[in-house]
């Protein structure tokens, strides 16, 4: 069986009725929205020779203003990436939330914002626990902001080591829930992601570089993920062949619901990276080589042997591994991935372009084009 991605879906479609609708035969085409259409094309995972079509652009009114559901169709040679991405557009704040959208079983038409919040707080944790065995609590955004047609919140998801933050929102009419981070419709998503990753203290830059590489490849992965292991030789080869023009960064994104030792290896990775970022790649390759034999109890002694072999400080490692600083860092890395739209591993960002299923036929050329300053779309 050929492994493509390690995926864990927190999609509301498994819990709620999906919001997407199919346009009836003969119905009028949706009203054009070039800004959102182009934004969504650049926000989803890149794949060459993709074709796009606007399928839906439906408007709804709330006491706080209007919002729209926008759905597009993307066709490409990858069956995994062909599909119908959806987004909610808040007309009041001109923000966009692109992710899983579900229709809530809320019956309080014309209800207050407080009533909607109370319903979501009671309904969502129980629904996710029952359907996904996922333990969450709802935390509402209390930052000063202009009231809009969507009400932002965070799902505080428990990992067994603490919590990470997953962004979400509910429409101000209580109709829809979206699992996504808020983004400005005025800012190109590729540019925004590159800027955020370049400045983040959560990216471990683990390859040789001169600090001004023209291509930055940031990898969100999980040492227990077979797909991450299978894609790594291609990524490593491209980075090495581009020399000083490319640098590679690592962000741990352990899929704790399906991978028992992934969080512990992510903690170990952070502790090793704190001492020497360039030791992260050999640590990753060690865990990949032991992936089939590795167990929860073996992560610490395996990394301790590695630390000794690399000439790193074993006392500093012991003071870091599965201690609060590294646990907090891994949760923040997962949270960063959620903001960036990571839903499976491995996911790469190449100068801000999301890439999920790279292959030899086109990925090296994509990197070469970006190194030359060419926009792939």
C-alpha cells in the first residue's frame, strides 16, 4: 500500500450535517467573487496544472451583518487534492475562514450571541468526544475587535500532555461552525504564511544556510508518520542540491490521537534543537529508521543515546525532555500548524506555498522556479 499522508480529521462533517450544497441542475451560476476565488486558489495545497471553478457563493444575514459561504472545485492529477474546498467570508470584517464547515443543530432563530455561545459550549465538546474520542473545551476570543458576522473561538484540544489551541468560529446566526483560523481577505495567503513562518520562534532551522536563502522549506511532520518518512528523501535531496539557495525548517506536528509516541519524540526534537538545530535531521532519520520498532518507553533512551553520540549536553536534555518548556513548545507548534491550515502530515510550506504530496516529477522544478523568483500560479 502506498502511503500518501498521515491524516487525522477534526472535520465537523463527522459530527454535524455538512454545509456544502450542490447547485440544482439548471440553476443560475453563483455570483462572481474574484477576490475570494483567487485567495482560495492560493491558500490550498499547490499541485501543478490544477483547474478551478466557482461552485457556490451564498449570502446569509445575521444581526451583526452578512457572511457568505464560498465553495470552489479543484481538479488535478492528485485524487487526494481534487475536491471542493469551502470558506466563510465575513462581510463586516472582510475576513475569511477556510476549512471544514458544518451546519449546527441550533434551533434558536434570532437568538442572542450569548445563547449561541452557550449552545456551542454545551454541544461541541460532547459531540467531538462521542464521535471522535476527542476531548476539548471551548474558549471564546475576548480580544478587542469589531463585532462581525462570525464569532471567533478556540477549541482547547487535550493531548494527554496538556492542551493546544485550534481556531474556529461560529456564525452570529448560530447556523454554521467553521474549523479554521481567521485571515484577512486583503492579504495574499502565500505571502502571509511565509512572513509568519520566517518570524516564528517555533521553526527549527536545521539545515546549512547563509541566512538569506531564496527558498525556505518548512516541514510540519511527525516522526511516527510513515508518509513523512517516505517523502523525506525527496525533500532532503532538493534542499541539498539547491545549496545556499535553500534552507529547511522543522515544526513538529504530532498526531496524538493515532500515534502513541509522536508527542514524546516531538519533545525530544525540541530539546535537541535547543542545543544544536543541525542535529535535528540525524535525529529524525534515526527515528525513521526505527519507526516500526519504536515504542513509547523507548523514545527517551533512544534519544539519550543519540544525545551522547552527538556530543550534546545530557543534563540539559534531561532537564528539557517532557518538562514544561518543551511540552509548551510542542503544543505551540501544533497550534501554529492549525493556524497555517495543516490537517495531515507531512505538510510543507515552500516560500509560503502549501505542498502536501510532492513528487519527483514537479517538486524540484517548483523549488527552482521559486528560487528564480517565479510565481507558480
